[in-house]
């Protein structure tokens, strides 16, 4: 490799090794023009060293001493500036030499900054060409004409008018906003809503979180709209978007979702009804339950005694009930799966024609796909049940006793009555007739319903019966004494 090419290659490597932008992201200022007499009188010190001694990554000991000396002098006098200039040989075009000189000057200025000299106190001067090479007898001495020249000067008139680079604060436009327009309520009975709002200029999309769920909506013409589903209780809605300058815009709203309670309407019996029970105390209760959420359970409360209700898919229900006293009170209650309970209005049913009925027993249970049977046996082994509901159908049935209902679906009831007071001991038992799972049975016994002073209403249960425990004796009643004995089981 020819000597000059080798030197230029070395200089280029050096320039590439140390030429890097400063921490502030700015390059060192360049003095416009060639230093002349106008600043020569202000030169305080000067040094130079060959370019071929410029190492790629560090100063030589001599260079370091010079730089340290300059640095100390500049610390003591804030008016001192450091000029950086490159002297080149005359070989090649001036454009190439000038470009290489400028690049090397920036590299040297950057290394000076890394050595601790402030960047705003360094000026780069355009490179010069040393023409003495043409006067030399041999052209192999051009390396001596390639130098780094550093001059310290005290600021003169030309420097006074120099504009000092200052950090320019870019004023951003005011932040836009995100607004939630819908839902605009603090409390709602609806789970489904349309979330609608506006977003500032330049916001293309927004992220939406409702509780633990998130989604994204596109903004069209500064507006967004997306369906959301609220959960039972408090729902915090947060909408976030980024404006064109990367600033986060946010809006939030809290909406409390309280699903409505089930509503219940009793269509039968009508208000103010008076029932004639001279033949049968059994009536049918009908109505409808409306609920936004699926139902967990429904009950007919008769004189505060709960009886399970079977509710059809359309919300209607139909339940038989045996009137127990001279004025029965009926209420229907329903609970949805969210735990909200709805209650109907009271229906008071007056009774006409009630005899001095000494005994009535009502069996009901809590599973609608199970069939239980009520059995009554007196002390003479006469037996009333669904195959022998009365003496007209089976001579072995209990005289003056009637099995009024044999309910084979739903939750019951099955009803046994006696219309005359006769002497005897009557044992009531429940039989698990059909089904595949256990259920709980309840037996309500009413004594002397037509005599308010002697009337007794007592509920026995729950009694668990199942395919593995099919028959259980519940209670023994003695007439005319009117005593009841719950049987151990």
C-alpha cells in the first residue's frame, strides 16, 4: 500500500473510531471562515501533533498532557475557547481534502468533549492545505504536513456576536380528552349497555376495560361505540387512548349493576276470595313469575309454611293447596341465581262451610321428579292410601277418611282428611314410590280446623327418604284427645 494511501486509511479508521454524536445529540459548532488577523491577536496558546499519531481510541501521553493543560487554563478563565483545525497536504482535490479535514475535526472535538472540555467552548475551523510539499525535493514527507492544530484564544469581537446554541422547548398542543357519554347512570338494572363516548383529535382507537375484561374499539370521527356487559355489583369502566404525541388520555366511570328482583303475580285465587270447603279444602294457586335471571327456587308460603313450586319455562306456575284454617294466607316467593328475592302480595282466603274437621294431614316434598305417597293406618289396621283413597273404593280404607289428592308430579301435596270425630289412633307414614335421588318430606298436621279455640297446626320434617330408605313412619295422632307423637326414625 503506498504511503499516502496508508496514512489516509489510518486517518479514516481514526475518524470512524471516535466520531460519535455527543450526549446532547449536537455536533460542535464550526467557525465560518479561516482564522485571520481578526483573531490572531487573541491566541493565548497553541499546539499541534501529526495525524499519524492520532490513536483510534485514546490520547498519547504527550497529547494527554497538552489537553490537560488546556483544560486547566479554560477552567480558570471562562472566556477561553479552543479552536480545532486540521492541516492537510496538497495532494488530491481540495473538496476531498476539505471533507476529510472536517470529519477529522469533528472526531477530535468529540474526543476533547469526552476528556472533559465543554462542547460549547470548542469551535471547529475549516482545514488548511500546506503547499510546501511542492517545494520539497522528495514527496515522501507529506505525513509531516498532516497535523491536528489546537489553539486557545480569548473571545474577541467575532465571538461576541456568535449565537450560542440553546435547547429549544417544543411546545405541544394542549392535551385532548376522552369522554364517556353512555352509560350515564350510576346504577342500572340492565346488564347489557352500549359504551359510547368521544376521543380527542388524532386518537385512532381506545382500549376498554370493564372489571377484569378488556376490548378495543376503533374511533370514527372522534367517536367510539361498543357493546359491554356489566356484572352484578360495582363495574369500573376505564377507556384509554394515545394521542399523536404519545400522551395517554383516560376516562373512567363506575356503574353499579343491581339486577331487578323477580316480580310475581297471583292470578288465582282472586283477591277477597271466600272458598266453600264443605266438599273439599283443595284449591289451585296459579300465577306467573318474571325474572331477568334464571330462578334458583320458588315457594308457595301457606300460613308461613313453605311449599316448593314448579315453575314452567314461561314463568307460569300452578300449585294445589289445601286450605287449613278459617282464613289462610298465601304468598309466593322466588329467588334468582343472583340471590335476589321477589315476593308477591298477600292473598287472604276466607273459608265457608268448614265442618268440625278433627284431622287433616298434608304431605309435600322438595324434589319435582320424585313421587311420594302418604299412607294412613288406624289402630284396627284399616289403611288409606292411593289404592284405597276411601271406603267407597276399598272397604279396607279408614271410615270417614279421604285421600283427596294423589299428586304424582311436582312437589305434592297429598292430602288426607277426616270429617267426623271418631275414636282411634292414626299413624302417618311416607312411602318413596318413584325416583332416583333422595328428597326431604314434610307433613303438616291440622287438628280441629273448625274450632278456633282448639285448632293446632304443626309441621313435621324434614324427613329424608330415598330409593334406599323407602318407607318412614312420621307421626301418630290420637283422637278425640288430639295428641300428636312424632315417631323416631
